[in-house]
C-alpha cells in the first residue's frame, strides 16, 4: 500500500474527541475520598515571616502544612545552569520559610475534605508578616541571580572603524502566559509499593518526574507521573511547580489522594511569567550599511527566586543578538536581577522574541539614520551560506532568509501616509529561532490486530501530535491513519523523553517516531518474507506476536527563521492603534502538515500581537499585582486580529531525517518586531516601548511623532 501523508493538510483527528467533551483534563479527574488543597499566599511583595497561627476552630476540619513541616522531607526546586555563565543558588522554596519575595508566594497549604472548605480555611490562617521595602525595578536591584558575558571577534576595532554607530534602548514588559486551563496536580501514594503517583497538567511527564525526584531525593522508579489532556501551557507548565511538590508531599504524609486545581487568580499572580527584559544595543556599520559589530547589555527582571529554567530565556536572547545577519564581532552581556515579583521563565518564544525585537528595531533605526530603505539594509547583510557559525557561537543549519523577506514584502503591500485623522506605517521584522536539540524517543509496536501503536516521549498540549506523528508513522509503514494509535504522557508507559517545548516536537519527536517505525518495518518485512508476498500486517502479528522497535534520536540545535510584515494605523485624536494587516513567512524546514503549521503561526501571531497591543503584568508601588483577573490583564480578542497572510519557505535541515525544524513559536517571535517597526514608521521614526497603548501613542504624536 502506498500512502502519501507527509506534506498533506490533514485535519486534527484529536479535535473530534475534544469537541464531544470526551477529553479528560486534570480537574475532570475526581478521585473518591480525595483531600483538597488550598494555598495561603503572601499579600506582600517582600516581608519577613513570623508565626503561622491556626485558629482552634479549624481542628478536625482542616490540616495546615507550613515550611517547618517540610524540613528534611523536601529540598528547594532545582535550578538549571547556562553554558559559560553563573547562576545563583536561589531555587524557589516549596513553601516560604523566613521571608516572602513576591505577592502570591505560597506560605502554607490547607488540606480539607472539599475544595470549598479548604479555601475558606485558608482565609482564616493568620501569618505574622513584617513588611519590607520591595525592589520592583531590575535597574534598582543589587542582587544578580544570573550573569553571562561573551565577546567574539574584534569588537573594539569594528566600532572604531565604523562610519555609523546606532544606539538604542528597549524595554519589554512582563507577560502572563494565560493558558486556557490553569495548573493543577493530584497526588496518590501506595505505601506497599512505595510508589508516588502524580497526575499533573504539564507539558510532558519526564521533566516533571526529574524535578520531583530531585526535590524528594527519591529514585525515579519510585515515582510515576501521568499527564492527562492539557489545555495549553505556552511554556508555563514545563517544570515542577512548588504547588505540585506540596500535593505530592501531602499524599505521602496522609496516605490519601490529594488534589489541587488552580483558579484563574492564582494562575495570573503565581504562575511564572515571561519577558520583563531591557536592553541597550549598539550596532556598528560601514557607510554603505555593512554591519560590522554589535554590542548589547541585557538586563532581565527574574523575580524573587529562580525556577528551574528561569535563566534560560535571557541567555537565549543573548545568543541570538546577531539575528539573521552576517555580523562577525559581538560583545553581549546578560545580568539577571532579583526583584520582588513572581519568577520569570520560558513563555512562547522564550528569549527569541526579545532578541528579534532588539535586533530588528535597531536595524530599522540604523536604516533611518543612514537614509536607507530598511529592506535594502537587511538584504545587504543577510546570511546566505550555510552552515553558518555565528559570532556568539551557535551554528545555523539551513535557511533562505532572502526568500522569506521577499515573500513578506510581496504579501504585505507596504503602505505609508499621513492625513489629518491618522498616520499609517509599515514595518518588517526578521527572526532566527533556536529549536530542537538534545534527544527524543519513541517505541513502535505491532498490535495483535495488525494496527500500529506508537509511544512517544513528546507530549501534546494543543499542538496536534496525535495527527502529525500518525501521519509520519502511517506513511513510513504504508498504512492508513486510522491504523495508527498514539500514546503520550505516562512516565511508566512511554519511553523517557525530553518533552515538548522550544519548537522541538517534529524535528526531535517526529524523527524518533520515523526511526522507530523504520526499525519495526525491517522486522515486519523479515517475517512477511517467510510468510509470503501477500502477507498482511495482521498475518505478521499473528505469526510473531509482540514485534516492537525503539529509537532514541539525538541532534544538535536546528534553526528556524522567518520574516514578518505589518501595516499599522494610529488615530491622531485618540492614539488608537489598529494593525491593518500582517504577513507571516516562516521557514520551518520540511512541513509535515501545512494546516496544523498554519494554525501554529496564527496562534503565535495572536500572542505576539497581544504583547504588542494590550498585555502587561503591572505591579503597583508596593509590589501588588494589579492583574488578578482579566479585568486587569487584557487579552487580544478576535475583534483586534487583523487579516494575516501566511506563507512557508522550506529549507530542509540536514540534521534530521525529516529535514524539519520548528514552527510553534514563529508568530510570537516575528510579529512584535514587525508591529513595533510599523508603529515607529507611522510616528516618523519615534520608538515607543510596548504595549502600544492609546495614551502612549497619543503622547508620542504630540511630542513630535509623525
């Protein structure tokens, strides 16, 4: 049977189950007799903690857990380092001990027979706080949690010989990831088997497993992590959270099943946030626009503690400060500062949107200073030969940056004009994205009825793995999609994997799937040869039950890229901004499913526009979050979404059998820079930091913009 599925726009087969309400999310799991958890959270951004008083009336109704109860049982959450950098030993405590460092930090946990009782009881707990002055601005902090610095090439010579040096400062606000489904966890402990089982709304099972094993100093084989259906994550459910550790601890301590399901307020104020980065950038150029060198000083607001991956986004930003350009000299430094806010971590793009914004806005500023067309300046400096090792140390595997830029220009139809009521500008933004890397795993098994079962170390939370991986497996084995079953998310049933993040699923997980299927196919063909040329898969399964093959695929990083264009209109009287249209051109290597790939682009673009137009996690002067609901934290709606024209360029990666790279974050990376440059173009070259609110743009117009 010949089946051509790779490259076909196959509709998501998981949607039918989801739309029928047959999906099973964390809060749909209702274990009988479970205890429920509610958290006592700090109302202060910074304070010393004294006594935690439990009213006598709670006896028999609720059990309270404090940091003292965890002493000797759990450690702080682990912290991941960065290459050639320093990361402080400031892991997030499971529950606050002597102090709290952000409003919303969990101080105590309350266990009760129902969620309502637990929440009511939590409000009665009295904590003796001694408020301290909070540090809310990274520039005012004197505590560095992370440091990184790299110099490559003759940077001083590049700037001394430059005909033009462009200097710019930028500030990107903190953002809340806001998945449709908030976080949650359920813990259960089998004392006879000494097995801790944790159900958790997460991006994958094995990173959660590794984090729990570290915190509990417990062998991984004594922990089972199960990830049910997950309603989005965008990076915010990647590593073990303190609340998950509390749930697991309570289950082991009580011998009962324990459940926590986060509400929206908790998700907004206590789940780690993204962005919150400032940069000072210098770009050295020759008179004809040739880029000679880049300097950047990046300051990141990391919050009160380090979560496991807090240090990663700013490091990624630093490594990508050359963008898509052939710049041979670079001097980039990162300082990750402690403030009294919730920690930051990876959020869709995780350092790439920041880098694209800083680089691309600086390129537009350089074009204005030189009196050049911004697209021409880009073309003169694009990398054209691959593989290409950047001045900062990464090797780009493949790309066609010029074709991406050409398509973006064709799709956007640039527009620039001004009249008495409005100003209109056009902007472009290019990007290169680190994706893939490390390893991923898959098992392929021939079932007794002749169907194919794939177990993957990757794990879906909205991307469409069940469809994409089935396409790969079905085409490789020459069967129909309905004959392929996928299993994910149970650490005892699927092979150990790295997980789903950093646009790595197809390049890494998909490559592991095809390698496992190829290995199984060899075994199937050997059996079929003995049985005869007309032997079916069912015949093979009956003749030799249990045929199975496994694969572990390893790869260096792959690098996606793209070019985005935007046309923006600003109303003079009000400062109201409308993005009139947007073009999204992405190069993710070989596209397995263009329908799903376009969906990823549109979704990422919506989030990228949201962070430009309306999103910002604002704290008041005392460090209190002002965004504990959607009244205080705005999200883009369908009414604000402009028409988006999409296109794909395919420059296959030589680093995996699919030629695939990554597509999940391109929209969130490319759109902000394009919109920012369109706004600056409309304002006559005046830069404004996002979000581009009406008040900011109204003031900019009156201060000389356009």
